[in-house]
């Protein structure tokens, strides 16, 4: 079968500043000595930062690291390297504060890691959560079950309306993150499994 590669110059779904980094990233990766050994870049846009995770099949050389550090400073992004599975992700330089986004309508601050699943566009995510909670019209005595709850995106918002919410997620890392988010937001009526 033929490979299907799209040469993109822009992506209207990506939130700023990631939406303007497609071409600069292509130039950056093309300039590295390990250019053919970087098969993937994962993007996570937080309220206060843009994280880019470079999957590196070979480690970057010292010159590559200098190039990456210069791009990180110039573009005001946080670069992470991933030499293996998701448990091998490390910041290129010193790690900053935790990545987070807010769901202002619910008074929530959700922390996440650079490879955790989140919606790629924060404002659209907030609108989606608000609309879903509105359409569900959960009565205050309701018990809600949220399957595939991830790090608590819908679970914690629903907990502000329902008597109790149970979130179920298959990935242990996300369950731990959801529990931490519930605790840091003082959400006592959400149980996460």
C-alpha cells in the first residue's frame, strides 16, 4: 500500500501558538542530524505553555541539543524528548510548572502531562464541556457514570452538578492524574477507577 503523507503548512484546529509552528518545526527537524530519526511530534497546548514532544529514535547530538534549546527559547515552547514509550518522556531542559488548562465555568484547573490525552484546542474543549453538561441537565440528586474519563475533563465538571460521579478509565496514569485533579480542585463527590 502507498504511504499517505500530507505536507501541511497550517492547521486551523490547533490552538495558538501551535497553529503557527508547523513550518518552523519542519525546518527545525530538517536541520537536525537525526532528522530521519524523529518520526513524530506530539502537541499539547496548555493555558500557560505549549509543549512539543519529539519522538527520538536516536538521541540528539550536542549540536542538535543546542539547536533544539535555541528553538525552545525563540518559540517560547517547552520541548520534551521521547526515546521510547510514554514513560521515557523527559524535558529537553529543566522542567517548568505543571501543564494545565482551566474550565472556568466550573472553577476547575486541570493539570496534565505532555503526553496525556487532552483536546488540542482549549477554548473548544471548554465550550464542549459546558454544552455537554448543559444538555445532560443533571439533577442535583443524580449519580453519573463517566466511562473513558481520562484525567477528569467531564467527570469533575459533572461533579459540580450531580450528587456523585464515578469516572472509569483504562489507563492507570490517567486515573492517578484524575484523582490528583479531583483533590487539587477539592472535588469530594467524584470517585475514579
